C-alpha cells in the first residue's frame, strides 16, 4: 500500500524529535561542563581588600553615606564581594571592573587623580554604571542625591571637583 504524503511527513517529523532531543541534551551537558571548567580558572576569585591607608575627611555624614553606597565597592579597598562575584565568568568581570576602578580612583589609598571628573560622570549617569545599579539599591541615586553628592565632593575636595563651567550649573 503506497504511503500518503501526510504519513511520510509525520514519520520524518517523529524520527527527528529524538535527534533534536539528543542535540539539546548534548548542548546543555557541554554548557554545564564548560561552566564547571571555568570555575577552575583562578582569576576573579582573589577578592582582596588591601589595607586602607588614607581616610578622607568628608564634609558631612550624608556625603560619606552617598559615596560609600554608590562608589566604594569599586573605588576603595572596602569592596563588598557579593556571592556572584565568586562564580565564573561573572567573577572575571567583577574583578576586572574593581581592578580598573581602583587604578583610576581609590579613596582608600589617596589615588584621587580623577576626582575632578567625578561630578560630571555622576551628573551624566555614567557612574555608578547601569549594570551595577540593579543589584545595588544604594547606588541608584535620585537627582537630589546626585546634586547632594556633587556638592559634598566639592566641599570635601574644593575647586578640584567640577571646575568645568558645565559642572557649575545648579540644575543637578
């Protein structure tokens, strides 16, 4: 008895399901194995907090609170390392971000060579970075908090912060 087109199509679709299932399982197993192997790579798990060698004399508790909540996890030696910072490949990104941030600006070591740019990047929303804010509520600064932080930084560090004319606007 000759097979109809529907029978042929149905049979080939049914025979493809086990193959797709095997490919999916193999892909998931490979992905899980890759994640496991990534955990062996040592980078991103050192999570050191070197000693604090400089204590900034903040102009107010409010400024210190804002700067600690929004900046200290990356720009100080007082980093809080969340659970996900111990799992590769996220740990690699977190470690790289902290290393780079500490190199540019570190309140714990007096490395303040880029302090003059802080007002601008805070005002423009570049800092704290967008990918940091969802998991860190204290880093989500309202416009009023941004303005207060910039004022506090200016009071703490003087004319070095925001000497650019575009930073002198009071509409932060």
